C-alpha cells in the first residue's frame, strides 16, 4: 500500500478476502489519474514486492483498458483508472470482505 501511495495513488483500500474467496487472502485496490500514473503505480508495487522476494505470478490488463491486475498469489493488486473503478465497483462486488485499511 505504501508503494501505491508513493506514486500518488488515490482511494487505496485493502480488503481481507479470507473466508470470502479461495484464490486470494487480500485485495489491494487503488486508482490512478492518468495512464502514466497507473503504470508507475504498478511498476513501484512490482519493485517493492520483488525487493521483498515476492515476484508476481502474472499481470493482466493494460493501461489502455483502465484496469491492471497484478497477482502476487495471496495478494491481488487492482490498479484502476477512476472511470473503470466506478464501473466495476469491486468493493461493492466483494462487499462481504472486511476492509482493513483505507487511504483516501
């Protein structure tokens, strides 16, 4: 979450997904204002996680699509453009998950 915050991501939330889904323990969801910022957020998260010895299993989406998903196994990071985040409403879709941290 600090990595996203360092790149000025907005509305950062971490959801505890345990007991809600079987494929991840946590979701981190955040937004970026521009395509360049979305890419910078993803790159910073990747650098920080690799520094901790955690490589992503896969990355899906593109900055053009407005949604990039980075799968680190137990943690899945979603970086959205504002319009796509509003459209997909992951927090509402996964409303049974417990919000652990929110940084506005």
